[in-house]
C-alpha cells in the first residue's frame, strides 16, 4: 500500500512539472488551459419545459339495440346515462362481431335511450351499436 502511495505521488508531481514552461528569464509560466470535449451533449441555455404526452378522452360510444321499427327504419338504442352521442353521429351496428348496418343519431332521447335512423343494412333487438 505504501509503494502505491509513493508511485501515485511521483506521477502527480511529474504531471505538475510537465505543465510549466521556463521563459527566457527563468520564471515559470503556467501551462495553457486545454478545452476538453465531453461525451455528453451540452445542455441548452434555457431549459425548455418538456411537454408531456397529449391525453385525449375517448369519445367512443357503445350501446344495445332495444327496439327496431323496420318499416320506418329507425332503432331505439339503450346507452349509458349522461353519455349520449351527439346528434348526426354515425354509429355502426354489429351482430356477432360482424358489421350489419349503420345508423345516424337523431334528436330524440329520454334518459339513457335515444333514437337513430337506419341508413345502411339492418338491425335487430340485441345488436351492439358502436361509434368506431
């Protein structure tokens, strides 16, 4: 351990002596400062606030067909209280996972139920209605 300390001290002294140069008058001048390049990129002058991810609420709607009026081509959909889709939104009608029709929300609603006009395909009671 003592030998290691002596070797370390000798290396440090040699490095310190190598940094000075003698001028013509015999006085020592300090070694010029070297600029070291770091491996990490420099930080920007002003720290910009890092905006987090944009979180948007899911506006998807899901409900079940409660009533079908085939001659007048409208359905009554049972949805969720307080969460009705906007008027004129297109909804897809699914039966057993397959898309079988399309409906457009009309202005009539009561509680969690609302009416929609069938625009494409057909619908039966118990089908699932979703806004995709």
